[in-house]
């Protein structure tokens, strides 16, 4: 029994050390990330307004997106950008996604001949129309998954750079201009990620934010604050180190010829967005190609978040298993000096703080319970530690939220500030532990369900502003 008690004590210390290490990483990433943002903004000021912008093909994969697709495409038609096209790829929807697009934008059927440089499922029909200065194309194909739909869009794209965008997402009027700036500054940039924000709570009119508030529903609101901490913390820090491993599948710009060279998106993974970025790192390093993969916080995309716990569970299960699949596939990057900070810092970060953390946290919860059961827990110290942890989490959450509000020049009310406090407490004390167990449980039956996507319910854009 004495040995067991010693094990409990040692486990408590290890768990505490890991908690402090993660908290320290968050602080360091926020500080260095802030400095990095300032330096990037100073460099971008040197760009001349009249510098020619790169033409971009926007690819929107869609599967049963009839609820959101029209408003999403409408936001894309109001972008302040000289040359771009929109390609919607209907991945065998069972609803009327294609019909609502054809009716709303009066699309006409054309020849369905598309180059098959990247192998995809069969193309059924192609519809097209010039809407103002923008060519809008709708491709209807056999179902093959999101990665397959994106590959079809890449085959059909006319420009050297393409932007992948989720069908439930909306861009601001300057989003394309902002996300392409890194390429104008540095021609070796081959991929750029943007800032993804929760669409519930924002009202977009003519591509501009007309009104903003934190979502009134607790699950979307918690995710909005989580996105702030994630996108404005670790990702900016890793961008500073030139070690980004993820560009969100909701909003990312890529150099087309390199993506074609690596075979496009992998259709046999749940994390096709992360897999592509890791594959580009791998390809460029092995072929001695000068490159950069960076992150642009001024390029904003508003994407719908799951509105209920059931849908959030499906999303996080998919994200977690996709992370595992990608890290496993490219395990040769781990601590490999040839990959620089990608292998020595970023890969290790995702293993320790993203892949293994759910198991470590579950183990810690069990240890705390056993320590309490056998009277081996210093309760006053434990209460003080939890209180300090909550205070720290609220402070980080509030700092990230206010940083975003200030940088995007959004107008909020005092109720939004109050909401940050109690939603942050809810997120870290209740929602985070629940999602931790979801990730651990997702490993059960993995072999039989490793490609199960999980349907997430969509709702009308800007529903929260309807009267």
C-alpha cells in the first residue's frame, strides 16, 4: 500500500509539471506571437497598393449544403479583388444543393470535360455563368469525400493559386487581398492559412461586418473563444518558427502546381487539410525546394461551428483521429534535423499537447479521484491550484478575445465581456473534460470507423440576427 501511495504522489507531481509546462507554452506563444504579428504588419506596410495581385481560384466543396450555400457564394461575389473565380464542387449531395445554386445564379450547363491530372470520382455535369467580373462554376460529381471534391476543383482551376473554402463559410470583402499578401512579400510562400472565426454571432452585408456579438448559444460561444486562443496563440508562434503543420480546411491558399506534384488531397484520411500541409513539407524538404508555409491573421473567414454537443462530439472525434492518422503517416519527421523546427518543435508539440494530452488528462483525473478516495490529496492545495488554473484560463481567454476584437476593429457590448468570463469557466471546467473523454473514446473501434466523417447539422447563415 505504501508503494501505491508513493505512486499517487509521484503521479500528482508529474501531472502538475505537465500542466505548468502547457500553461508556460501558452504564455510564451502569446507573447512571441504578438511580437511576430507586429513585425509582419510592419513588413506589409511596404507593399504598394498598386502591386499586381495574384489571380485565385476559390474551390468550395459541398455535400448537402443547401441551407448555407447561397449566402456563402453571395459573400464571395462581393470580394474586393481583381481576378478570381469560384468553383463549387457538389460531392454527390442527396439534397438540392445544386438546384438552389442553379436557380439562384441562373447557371447554364456546359461541356463537362475536366482534366484528370489528379484522380477523382466521375464528373456528372458542369454548369457555369459569368456573374459580374467573376466566373462561377458548379461541378456535380459522384460522391468521394471532401478531399476528392477538392481534387476535382484543383483539376478544374484556371489559376496558379487556389483557395479551399468550406461551403458554410463567408469571407470579408478584403479576405483574398489579405491572405495573398504573404505571397506578394515572399514568392517562396506555397501555402497560407487564414483566421477562422465562428460565424454564429456575425452579420455580414456586402462582404463587410455589419454587426458582431458573441453567440448567445453556449456551445458556439465556447468554440468562438476557443478559436481565439488557438488561432491567436500556438499557430502564430509556430508561424514565427516557420513550423506550421496545419492550415484549416475551412480557409487556406495553396500553390496549385506543388499540390498537383504531391498528388493533391489524400482521400483516405479524416485530416486531409493537415495531411496536405505535412506532405508539402515532406516534398519540399526532400527535393530541396525553397518554401514557406505561413499564417495570415488579417485574412478572416467566418465558418459555422456545431450548435449542439452531439455535433461537436462528431467534429472533435474526426479532428482527433485525423491528427493521429497524419502524425502516424509522417512519423519520419519526428525530431528529424532535416525538417528544422517542423520536426524538433511543431511535431513534438502536436504529439505531446494535442495527441497525448487527452490520455494524460484522463489519467490525471483518475489519480485525483484515487488520491481523494485514499485520503492522499491535499485538499486546500488542490482547491487553490484549481482556482489559479481557472483564473489563468479566464485571463488567457479574455486576452485572446480582446486582441481579436481590437485587431478586427469590431464593436462589442459590456455583456460580451461578462459572457467571456462565465463561458470560459464553463469551457474549462465542463466542456473541455467532456471533449477530452470524447477523444479518448474515439480510439475505441478505430479500425472499423477510421473513415467515418459524421454528419453535422447546418443552419441558415446569420440566423441569430433574425427577428
